C-alpha cells in the first residue's frame, strides 16, 4: 500500500500534474507511517513509498541506457531500481524522524512529517553533487501556487507541500480530507487569474531564433547522419527573417570547435550578420569540455562558457581512474571524460545584455542559478533532451526551467535538440515553443525581466530556517504534552 501511495503521489508531477492525487498519495503514505507500531516500521513504509514515487517520476531514467541498447540496455532496469531505491532512503529517514518526534500522530505529526520530508528533499538536492529533480513541491508547477517560488523558493514550496500532506496524514481517511483535496485541485487555477502577467516586450525588444535540429541520440554522432542534421540546422539558421541572435542546443555541432575551424565560417554565414550561440565540445590541452560558444559575424569565438556541473555516470565517472580499470565510462562521455568549468559566469552578448548560460542539467539547481556573480539580464539554457526519451523526461525538464525563471524574475530562452524548445517569460509562462520531435527554428521576442524577486535576494536560507522551525515546534510541543 505504501508503494502504491508513492506511485499515486507521483501523478502530481508533470506530465500528469494531478495535484489532488499527488497530495493524497503523500498523505496516505504519511498516515500509514503514523499508524505504524515503531519508528523502524515507519522508515520501511517511507522507503516503500519513496520507491514507488521515484520509480514513477523517474521512469525515463532508463532511456539513456537504451540509446546504445546492445552495450548498455542490460543496465536499464538496474539504473531505475538503484535510482528509485537510493532516493527512497531519504524518504525512509524522513518517515522515521517524523514517527520518532510525534509518535502519537495529530497536528504535531503534521509539523514533524512536513518538516522532515522537506528536509530530506533539500538534503537530496544538495549532497553528493545533488539531484533536485521531482521535488514534491514541483507538483504545483502547472498552477498559480508555483508563483510562490519567487518569494519562498523551491524548498519553501516543498515545505508547504509536506505540511499539507502531513495535515492529511493527521486527519486520516475522514471526511475533512475530501474538501481539502478538492480545494487543492480547484484553487490554483482560480488564483492564477489573480497573478499579474509579466510586462509585455518593448517594441524594440530583440528577436531570438531558437534552433531545434531534432537529432535522435543514436544518430547524433554518426559521421554521415550527424553531418545531415548539422546541415539542416544551418539551413534553419539562415531561413528568412532578421533575428538579433541565433541559439543552437547543447552539443549540436558534431565537431571539436577550435579557433580557425572551417565550421566557424559556416556558422557565421548562417547567422547572416547575427551572432550565433552554439553548444559544442572543445578541447584545451588534455582536457575536454561541454561548452557554449558565441560565434561573431566575423567567424570568431568571442566568448566561451564551459559546463561546470557535470552529470555523474553520464559526463564523468566518480572515481574515474578506478572505474576506467574496469572499462566503465559515463554514457555521454565517449572516449574521454569531460572536465568541469570554473563555475557560474555571465556571457556578454553586447546590446542583447548579460546572460547566464545553463547547459542542460545545470538548470535543475536553483542555488547555482542564483549564484552568478551579478544578476544577469536573462537566462539561456541549451540542452539535449534526446537522452530523456519522448514523454515525461523532457516535459519535467521544461517545468524545472520554468521554475528558475519565476524564482529569479528573469526570462529564459531554451534551445533543446529534440524539444521542448521554448521562450519563457519572467512569470514562468511559455510564450512560444517547438514541441517534442519537431525540426526547425522558432523566432520569438525576448520578454522583459522583472525586478529582483525576494528569493533572488535571500536564496534558500529562509526556507531552511522554516524547515528547522517546523521540526523544532513539533519537538517542543511533544515535551509539553509528554
């Protein structure tokens, strides 16, 4: 039942986005733990619920192993199993702690459950390089409640979600839970109409052309097929229109770009006077980088950003030297391991302003997007979501990118290899997009930025303090009633 409750809770996440089911599943799992005889039993319930939740939300994790199914396909079920059960250990800790603090249930249990679950979700997002994907707070991503991350951030929204689920767990399967779930499903769309829209673009706002080559991952690096996709992307870049900037996705150039490479001339020519931002691999001495390069109309590389937060087991192998002895390499690293860049930095695009580049995975880390040296004028994500399949993975990745825009009050331009390419305004609304599996280019106006949000100024500290206060309140009142 706990595993099933976790699976139901996962239906709150994109692409299903059924908030009432997400809350009901979390509440049911919490109620089962509250009724358990021991804290150890509650931990087992939490582990089962977490396995069900992460098994459903992260089912797309098998897709990277199926790109080269002959070599890696056998790893797919183990990848999903170890991912789901590994993250479920965090939930086991949360359920154990909640039951330990508030063994009698009631409203103290609601505080303990919400604080503990939000705490371990935050911990999961930060330790061992972190993986803040499928945070329980993200079940609100398609409704008005998501706008709250501009104030309290993603971990604050996760705490509120945990407290709501804890209240349902404290109520149990009684009638007050029903109107609470109905309200959770109905109120966000109503409240959405009260959220003021982002300001309209100015008449002289820059036009951005986002290119989507739609190259399948198993064909992307094929010598002949890769050249065809590259040629198609050049044609899309050179299509009629007068964009001020052209953006290609992550690793969309199938060549190692170095100064003087003849491909630079092709890219500059396709830009027809506009700078071109491309994702490409580059080499510097013995080191290889997953990079974003700005190509000027004169065919020069005028700025370079190297991805600094690499995907473990994808772009590099932890304990790489030891792993190499056993022939183990990251799925995306080819014959070499990527090296990490120095960290978040801005790229100067001249009259288009200062932009914070985010390469694929980097957009899922809110604290790093807020960790730029100075506030950028807008955000730019290039990604290759062909690794994530054609269902939940790319849609969840887009929802996470929308979160970053709302948190910072900044527009975000997103170029994805196979989709979803999109322009996102400072309220997280998609103003234009190219869907999954489409090939071509999208010309869209860059929306304006909003003033710095509360979250942009304070970061995650208020949410972390609130999580600790929730746990502390449950402990204090436990002692008073003991």
